[in-house]
C-alpha cells in the first residue's frame, strides 16, 4: 500500500487501518508529496508535479521488496522511577502516585528540594519555602512514594515496560524494577571565575544575595550602592545559551532590595534584558523605582577592581562603556552581584549514559521532538522534566512535571506495549566480529553471542530502535535493517533516476551505470 498527499501525522492511521483489515502494517509506504513537495515548491507547480511523480514512483518501487514483520508484545511493570527530588521530580512522583502507581524517588542529596531550597520567593510573590515544605510533606506521607536519599544509580538495564535499576543509597544496594522512568536531575548554579568572585567577599551570586535579603542582612540595609552584572557564564563560547531565569531573578532581587533599603542605588549591567513570559511589568516597576539599567556589549564587558572612594573607604569599582553616553562609566559599589548561569546538574551526564538518552551540545537533556514529544526521549519509556531539560522558572518546571507524569501514566496504565518490527538482524555467516556495530549502537542493543565459529554479533530486537547506525558501520554488510533493506533503497534510486519501471536485468544495468 502506498499513501500519497497526506500529512506525516496520518501515517499511524494508515497502519492501524491495515492492521484492522488483517494486513501486515509493514506492507505500507508513504509518498510524502505534501511536506516534501507541494509545501516547499508552491511557486513551481510544473516542477513540483514532476517531483511528485518521482516520489510516488520511488515509493511504489520500494514496496516491491517489503516483507511482513512481526511486532513484540512486552509486559509492563506498573511501578515508576523518578530520578531527582527537586520540585519537578516531586511533582512528577506525586502525579503518578495520585493515579495509583508505585513510585521510587531517587535523590542524590541528603534532603529533598533541589535548587528550590535556595529560592525564597518568586517574582510574582509566591513563598517558595512554604510551598516546598508542603510538597516535601506530601511526598513523605504518600504511601506509594518510596524516597532514597544520598542515592547513586550504578546500573540500568532492561527496556520499556521492564527496566531494572540498581541504586546505592545510605549504605544499602536496592534493585528497583519499574516500567517507566522520569529524569528530573535539575540544574546547578554556575560558579563564576571572573569579576573577583571567590576572591572578594563582597561579590555574590543572585542566589547568595537572595539568601541575605531573606535574613535582612545589616550590610545591605546600610549599603549605598550595589551593582548587578548579567549573563555571567552564559551566552559565550562554551556555554552559548540564555539561562532564561537570570534577568527575572535580578529584577526580583532589585525590587526586594528597594523594599529593604529605598535609598540604595542599584545598577543592572546587562546585554539584553529577557524577562520571559509576562514579567516585563516587573522590569518597568523596577525602572520606576530608580533601578538603573545600563547596557554593555560582549566586546566591552564590565571590569571590576577593588578600590577606595573619595572618603578612602573600600569599594568595588565597576567600569563599563555606556553606548548611549559614548563614554566609560565608573561606579563605586559596596556590593557586586553576578547573575550566574544555570548549568546542567553535575550528575546528569552519568544518568544520561546509564539510561542511554541524549543530551544537547549544552549538556541538557534532548527531547525526542520539540513540539510533538516535548517530554519524551528517543528511548521508549524514559521521560524528562524540570531544569534538566533547559533552565526554566518554577511554574514551568511544575507544568512539565505534570506532563511527564501524564506520559508515564499512559504507558503504565497498559498491560503490554508493542515494540516495532523494524529492527536490525545479523547474518552470522558474513559477520567478522570486528565490533564496529557494538560501538555504534547507542541503545546497547547489540551483544556478542558464542557460536561454533566464534563470537558473533547479535541484536536484541526489544532494545533496537532501528536507527541503522550499525548497518552503516558494518564493513561486510552483515547487519540488515528490516523494512529499510539495501534492495528497497536501491529500487528507489533506480526509480528516481529512470522513469520507466525496470525489470531485474534492467535494474542491474542501471546500478552498473550509476556505479560507473
């Protein structure tokens, strides 16, 4: 069966139709002349028509070699594992437990809460500590949530519906069997190495400032000048993303400082103020209360030195070029606050490796599809939420935690899941045991099997995702990806290059011509 002129999202519907009719769904191929042709060539109608003919002809040529494949029914363990005991992880755990699923919550620290333990309020005024204590209480009191403190995951095996995770926590080793996993490892505050941080005790990060504001620090109450520098440790080589929460946090702390000490002069040195969502009103409120915003460029960053003012009192002298005035400003500050980036948590790479899930170039977890599967990994049965995905505000982390819990619950509510039949298989007779396929497989689906002729590669069809990397690496073509065989692809190439369908002899001649 060949379907043409339909959106890619309709493909599962066609496969379901074939199954209902008693036809193997792998006899289906899609000629996508919508996204691949009409949409991209809307102003070239005649050429688009010819291309559409080529696409349909290629699809028909591929179906000649399609074969029925068998899918696998896998049992589903009704328990879930949540890695990370921050706000996102706890909400995900409670979301699943509230639907009757047993949840194992693994936290690397001694206490639950994560980064939220250092945040006092949100920009909108929510008391984070009250919210956090209530959340922790609900987690501990729920009979279906089992919490592991000071925990380290040492091994993960299995597949969707039937994972086995080994956890070492508080001197004990526990083997957890679960059907789904949610990764909520969170983020850490970047530790700056510039602007005298760690050298001068008057230089803090925004989180350290917030802690001092919450206890009404006497030094802040007496201070006359304070400078904030934005984008410290991000939007630069090696960490070129926007940390998203820094600008709103600076505005929040500036407003809190004005409430604590109305006479305090506050300067915010920024590259671009990005108060995401509907938080721009707070930025305007800060400006109305006298907070001064001074822009700088990456090529002319602020410079900080320890100095003395006119009264010979020690100050931090911050100099920065002002592009509007066209001259360099010198600001004597009693305190300097750095808006440090949010960076992936230290343990995230190890968790990603154990669960065989990808991270993006910045080190945050990479979703399967930014729009269609925003909380899913490419690996089935594993989901994500919170700042381990990207830096986000508290409300965003909670919303995504509910989304991840919903996706996991959809899986756990089933008795079985169906694994694809489009997987790789090995021809032992041509396998030379080079190990290239084992190294290429990112899902750990290929292992060695002892045979009379020596160790040979073997594919676990349950773990295989059919990405074909092993096929590309195999020097002898011993591995074949079912439903995407060499014969099917070569038929498509023949159909693309030669308008008339060719027989076996003509195909061989065509391949010889192409090769030459």
